[in-house]
C-alpha cells in the first residue's frame, strides 16, 4: 500500500489538558506566530486542547477549532478532530510528530490509530508524541456529505473500470450525481476545503502543540 506521509516535527512536550479556549499560555503561542499571521487568528493559535480517551486504548482525542473561512475568521469556526499517542519511552519527549496518509479524503486519525501509532519504528514512538488531525471535510472533521442511503449504495456498485461506451457513460453519470449531491448537502463547507486551508489548519495545530498541549 502506498502511503504518503506528511510529517512535521514540533518542539513541544505534552503537559496535561485544559479547555479549548484561549488561556494565559496563549502568550507563548503568539510569540511563535509568523509575522504575516493576522491578529484575527490569534485566538486560534492560542487555544489549548482538552484531551480525553476516545475508544482506542493508548490514544487520546481532542477537538481543535479553525476559521471556516480564513479570509473572514469572524464568520464562524470549523471543528477538527485530533488524536495522539503519547511517547512510550522513559526519556525526554523530543516533540510531536504529525502524520497524514494523503488523500484526498483519507482519515489521518484512522491512519494514526490503525497504523502509524503502532507500526512506526519503536525508537520514533518512544521519543515523540504522535499526532494526527482529520483534514476539514473528512471523517471526524465535519465531513462533506454527498449521498446517503440507497443513492450511496447505488454509487458504490458502479463499475469504475468501464469496458465499453455504455459503462463509461454510466460511470460519468454516477460521478456527476455524486458531485451534485456534495454541492447540495455541503455547499458552504466545500467552498473552504482545499490543500491551502488544510495546510493552514496544520500550522495552527503545530503552534497549539508548541504551547505544551
């Protein structure tokens, strides 16, 4: 299986939990803000995560907020699912290792819990907290909704390797119906689902982890 792993090393240790609202530790996060970061984003960079168990032994989960529209941060938030497995070694934790399996549409939380958090080299897992965040619109992070029920069942049964013109026409029609369903059910969210926005979300998480979350 081809796994495209995007990893960012963050100089931070995990030190307990609190609420997801801005806190006195926000000053630490603000000090690390890029010069180009608008002041309207400071509350996002200064938030703290509240970690809790989430059904998979050895892993913790939290919710991070980010602006739905980075051009208009005051227009509303999107809530993004984050998971981590704390370093297993007894030595000093070197920081956080953020993992993502690529996509589009892949769940980073699922990848962490099912593979990276248990399958990465032991020496890596011993020294780093392993962290993943489902990208906006994916899995646990306010997923884009396209089709449901029988319509989705029909779509999944479509032959994706057409052998003739009839099957090609059916495949194109199925994809068109799927796309129309996405637009009908998640139009507001789809306008703000992109690689650039996913990268900016990850930068917020990088800073948040750097405050000791």
